[in-house]
C-alpha cells in the first residue's frame, strides 16, 4: 500500500494493477466508525495512478477556487512533488 495523503492511497495487491482509492465522507447517522474507501480507478502502472491522484486533488480544489494557468501549473507541480514523498506501508501477513 502507498499512502498519498490522508484521503488517498494506492494498492497493488494483485501484483498487476495499481488501484487508487479515495476516502469517503462518513454520514452522520452511520453508526460504524470504520473508514470507507471507494475505488477511483485501476491503472497498469504507478505513474498513471499518481497522475490521476493529482487530477483528483486539483479538481477538488478547482471547484472552490479559480486559478490562472501559471498558478494551476505550480499547484499541480506541488501535488506531484508531495505525492513523490510517498509513505509505503508493509502488508501484515
């Protein structure tokens, strides 16, 4: 498992595909305290999974804020750089 941030991670459990997951917001009336994640997409390589992650994060930010093209490029660069500071989690067997 590769943790990208508190809301996203990439898994490669089958050894073939990289699966990008996003944390779902929990409903107030949900008695379960378990974190739930939804699949964002399946990718044949890690680079494409990270690219989609950056697009997802930037897209969420762009809903509430306008960017000039230079600001957008700089923000995407920061998202990619942050994603490259990955945290790898060893699976417990």
